[in-house]
């Protein structure tokens, strides 16, 4: 698949400072494997993702893999998910590449802490306006009593498995806190978790799936059958009014190591400027010699073309803002995050990036980029 994408450069949300990491897990020797689930969420014009802290005990060969899960009841293309790895000083160590249908990166790592940031181009996973609420599926029944519909329970089962990041079948306080922050913007206080412990089914101090159902049924009862708050939860988790997972995608992050490592989740965050600038710098360094855009005085184009994606960087060296009309209509097998293959980009006195990837891996891909001066927009 091939999409044209612009990395999302939003400031990191408060979650970065406030959320506590999940319990760290240590793995043994020889070929050690540790995994965590994660999710990418569309939020307004940004895309957020779980980010991960990797602690390496001793110098090791580390292999990191991401495998994307199909979206629930969604008939569309599989979403692309890639990742970057940074050291403790936020220096880029590597970018994942496609191998046998998954994104992977193998590197020699010294003892220390590392940051893993998953991301997507936005060509498939992007903001979509939901239909009117009157078209929404029924999620609450009123007879013989107020209760969740069968289909709503099925969706809650999916959501439970999504937020069960370590895959042990129950939700720890930390996992439930991440879920609550995502759906309400609030953390779970210690006294609130004590209420959960006292009133809902637990297993080894963690919330069971049945307890998760009970909690949401009580929410429906407390609101006298009004589904409004439940819809907030569903939309926050990426489900549309037809209960299709449309604006989120789940993945499995796996770390293989020759020595002890620890992996924990640090929050659900925007990649911010760190992600954008790192992708741009990597493309400029590995994209070969730039070409000068025809018809522009000081506009240079860097193109990084990989097997499964492409990144185009526009560098404006002039003292004026430039508005560029990018035309990809002569390309084949390309998806674009803008939804169109012909669109304008405003390039200030700095670098601008646009990314992409093939639409189908089974078809030949050709990307033909034609930058033009935008005739209808004055530049400053």
C-alpha cells in the first residue's frame, strides 16, 4: 500500500505527565520474548498511540516487531503501523522496515532506557465525520429491565481485550486507568479504585471481564437508560455509530532479546515534534540527492522511497512562504492521507513533509510527483 502522509506534530497531552507506567515485566535469558498490546487513536487532527519504555539490562541484540490487528467489523484496508526507537537522550536509533508482513527493527543496544513510538501515515486511519446520532445502533435494552444489548456486550468484549495490554485476561489498576483517561480524560484516584475493588468481580486484584460488563450496565442504569455516556466511551475507543472500529487500530508490540529486558507502557500520546522532525531528518539523510522543484526559486525535494511507504520532504530555502500544489494523479497504487492525489501544501521558511505507501502490495507501484506553484493562493 502507498499513502501520502504528513506526520502529526501536536503537543503532547497532559497524559504524558500524569499517567503512571504499567508494572514492569522481566524476562529470562536465551531467546526472551516480551509483548504488549497498543492502539492508535484518531483525535481531531492528531493521531495518538501508546508509547513504550524499553529497559535493557546489558548489551544485547534486540529485535522489535509490530504486527497490526484487523479492525473489528471493518471491511477496509489494513492500517499501516510503523515505529521509531530513541535512546534516553531522544536521539533516533532506528526506523522499522517491512519484513514478511510485519514492521521490524534489529539493533545492538547498550544498557539503558529506550523509547518506542509507533505511528501511522494517516492514509487509511484518519478523521472521519460520524453519521447523525439517530442512525446509531441500539446499545441498551429497556425490557425486561435496563441492560446492555448482545451486540454492545460483544463490543465491550473487544474493548476489554484492547485495553488488557499485557493480555492476562484481567485489567490492572494501571490498565483501567489508561482506559478511563482515554474515555473520560480523568485518572482513577486510589479511593475510586477501592470502590471498584469492593463492588465488582476481581481476580488477583484485577478487574475481570464480567466486572467490566457490570460497571457499564450500572452506568446505563444510573442514567435511566440514556446511552449518551456509553457512546462517549465507544467513540473515544474508535467505534462509529454502527459499532464498527473505524478511527482506531490495535497492534501487538513484541521485543525479542538475548538478555534481560523490561517493557512498560508510558501513556497514550501524540508523537509530537520528536516524531515529525525525526522522520524528516531520516528522509533527508537517506533519501538521496534532492532535486530542485521546477518553477520555484529555492524549493528542494527529498524523496525517500521504501518497499511499503514513501516520504517526500519539501525544503523551502527562500525568505517567503511558498504554497505548492502537489499532483500525484499520474501515480499508480497510491493512497493519500489527504484523501486526494492533488492537493496544496503551504511551506513556510522551513521543511514540510508529506508521506505515503502502496495501496496494494500485490500490484506494482509508481509514484509520480509534480509540484506546481499554486495559482489561486498568494504567498507571503
